[in-house]
C-alpha cells in the first residue's frame, strides 16, 4: 500500500475512533456514525494556508458549534497518568518540573507505548517534524540576519535544551527507550505541545485535543467585516482529499502553543457544563472553505517561534529597530514594546510620539508641548519633519547594515523555490549567479552535482529538505522585515515632502 493510501486509511480509522469516544461535529452525537466528522467539518488539504486542516462540510453560521471533544478524549497529564500507575507514581516524585515538562514526558511515554496507547490512532497523525525556531540549525538561524531574531532563536534552543536536561532523570526512571529520551525527541514533544495544545483551566500546559488540533490559524481581527466572500477565505483553496505528499507534510510541520493563547481564544474553550472542549465558528463559512481558529495575536517572529510558520500579511506583525537608550528612558509612558513599525511601514503611535518629544530640545519641553505629545498631535511642522527624517534615516541605516538587500532576498527565495521544485530546472547561468548563501547551503548539503539537471530525478535527503524549509522561512521572514523598513522610509519621506511643501 502506498503512503497516501495508508494515510487515508489511518485517517478514517482515526475519525472512527474519535466518533467512538464521543468526539463530534454535530449536536446530535448519539446516532451511530462511522466518523466524527461529515456533518459540519471535513479534513482537507489547504496547500496555501496551513496544509492539512478542516473545511466546512456545509454552510456554517457564525457562532455555531462545530466541534465537541469530551474531556475523556483530551490528552492531558491528568488523563495520561490516570491510565497508568507507573507514570502516575513517577510524575508525582518530580514536582519541581514545570507542567509543560511533565506533559512532554507523558507525551513521549505515551508515544513509546506504540499501539498499546489509548491515543495511538491520534498519535500516528501528529507531524513528524516541526519548523519552530528552537529546531533551527546554525545556517537557518544565521539566515534570519536580524540580531534580535537570531538571539530569540538561540534562547529558544537553549531553553529547550535545559528543560530536557532537567527532565532526563524522570525519563530514565520510566525506562524510556533511548530514542524517546533523546534531545531530538524532546524537541519534537515540546514543539508538539507548543503548536498544538489548547487551553484548559486545570493545567497550564494545556491539552492535546484530537481533531480539535486540526484547525489552522487565522489572525484575529482579520475577520471583523468579512463574514462572506472569497476575500475572506484567507487563501483557502478547494479541499482535496488529505494525502502525505511532501508539500502537505511540510506544511503541517510547524508550531507550538503558548499558555497565553487561550485567553484570547475567542472561538472555543473547555465548558464545564458540557464537560467537553467546544469549538465555534468565528464567522460565516461557505461550503468547502477552510474553518480557521484564532490562536492569539502574534507577530511573525512569534508565530515562527511558537508555531513554525509566518503570514505574508499579518496585521499583528511588528518590526522593532534599535533605538538609543536615551529614547527608551524618555519613553517611560510608552513601554519599549510599543515602539515599533507596523507591517505596512507606519511607525506606531507610541514611536512617533516618543520621537516628537525626544527631538525637541529639553528647554522647550513645557506643559503645552507635553499636552500635544500625549494627545498624539504634531508639535510643530519643523519637529514633525525632524521626526520623519530621523525615522527614514534610521530605517535606511538598519537596511544598509544587513548583509543582503530586498532584491537579493527576493531572488534567493525564487531560487530556493526552484531548488524545491524538481519540475523547474536551474539554468547554468542562474547557478553561476548564486550568492554566497546559496553556495553555502549547497556545500553543506553536497548538492552541487545533483541540482539543475532537467530530467534527472533529484531526491533530496530528508535532512536537506528539512533544512531547506526552515532556511526558506528565515529568508521569508527577513525579507518581510526589510520590506516593512523600506515601506517606512517611503511613508516618512512622503510625509516629510508634504510638510516641506506646505511650509514653503
Ligand atoms: C494546531 S496545528 C493545525 C493543523 C496542522 N496543519 C496539521 O496538519 O496538523 C498548527 C500548525 O499548523 C500549521 N499552520 C496553522 N495555520 C497555518 C497558516 N495559516 N499558515 C501556515 N501554516 C499554518 C503550523 O504548522 C502550525 O504549527
């Protein structure tokens, strides 16, 4: 049997198992069903928006219940230890580990049981690989270029490493096979938890929610006035039967869940009365459209860190630029994280306000000036011109200090796409023009001999494919960062020119 058929068949088994334990996409779950889906939702592939996901099986109205997952189906530390005395005893001896560490150990322990695990039909459908920042190697990390982003990546890996070390004793006590005790396995478990858990009130680590974790992400706020129509479809494509082709695997491989997500999760939650996790449609959906869940408000870097993907258009994205210390100290009314540039290039309200104040001589910072600043108004045309000029210059200098330009990154992305697509042979000319980064990637993966021959079946190793996906994400992220800075420069220059012309 091919992998696609196998995947299809095990998916059916999984959905039948889910129905048996009471998971349902219909209010009437009592009638006999051989799948937990089909009434409101169905599993489908959405190549442009998250890969495997859930599509509307009929027209759905905003606020409708679309999925109910009873408490006993949820995978939590509590439910896992309740089924296993040995696990229960061992876990209780390790109270100093965090609830997320405990959940990771329980997940690995459950995985090690194989078919004997109660959740086996669910576990076989978890992604094998993830693209969260913590899993980035040196090349992918350096490809982010921006210092802050590199630092966050290092921090994420280091955190994972130290949490793993702390948990090793418990894993040893459980006699986990070496494979499940390894750092690789730990990375997998933490990425699973980070990108797939939902909030529950009784455990801050959250729960793994079979079927409920198949919803892909939609940024909050993007659904306010677009309850219908194709623009609202957030790049949905018509559903296709799920398969395990490479691109589908790749798409489903990122992610992580943070504890705060749940507070903002408006489209579902655990309900005591129903003793189940209940998920609702956050807007109207047409038949076949992908039904999305809002995990929270994330910048693209945060999405990469916790979920392993980013959104080309993300109204919550924020670009931070290095600012002088004297500016930060002046900005006591505005927290540091409020001084940023929106993805479309507009500097944040707090950033503009702070700069207005910072660029006015101290002797002139009287009450009337302060009133204007706090009201968010321009102090004077002269000051406003200085603000715009300063912003434009700093963005320019950040851009100049980065190793590659917007156009170089655009070309690199294009070349990575060509490399990933065996249908698109690379011309000799293009190979000769490869930049140093592409060359380094090809060197590390020993690919010079295999690329670019049309007709030749190029099969990259799994390791190469994994690295390429993460590397592409890094390039995509830094390109978006640079575009925002470039847009900020245009925005500021235009403002400045308008001000100059009215002054004349
Ligand atoms: C809770 S799972 C959703 C189901 C997942 N696609 C699967 O096949 O198991 C979260 C993961 O799905 C992917 N994902 C969700 N929304 C996405 C989106 N809008 N764009 C790209 N990937 C997305 C990311 O890999 C994320 O970590």
